[in-house]
């Protein structure tokens, strides 16, 4: 499988982790979460979980309020909580 925008595929044979990494940067804040193939039951299922989380995160961050051109603390907390539950 090929990497997509904001989603990177990790398939190194020499490491214990194989899966997808979600990484989104907006307004000086970076959000990162790893989706393991082992936890989600395969590469397609981990990709589906990463894509759904990315869609929710993009919607939250892009529609949020900015303070001095940065994301507000409330938005940052909501985004981290959203990533923690998925």
C-alpha cells in the first residue's frame, strides 16, 4: 500500500511496528497517532481507522477558532482526546 497525504505507511521488516502513522500539522500544532496492523486486524482495517480519525481531526481543526493565529487550547485538548479514543 502506498502512503497518502497525512498518512504514512510503516512496513519495515527490522522493527516491531507495522502500520499507519497519522500526522497533521495546523497553525503551529502537530498531532500524531500510530495505527498498528496488529491492533486493528490488518493493514486495510488500520488504514480505515486512520482515515476516519483523520477526517474527524481535519474537520475539528479546520473549523475551530484561532487565537493569535494559533489553535486555541480547547481545540488542542479536543483533538488530543479524539485521537486518544480511536
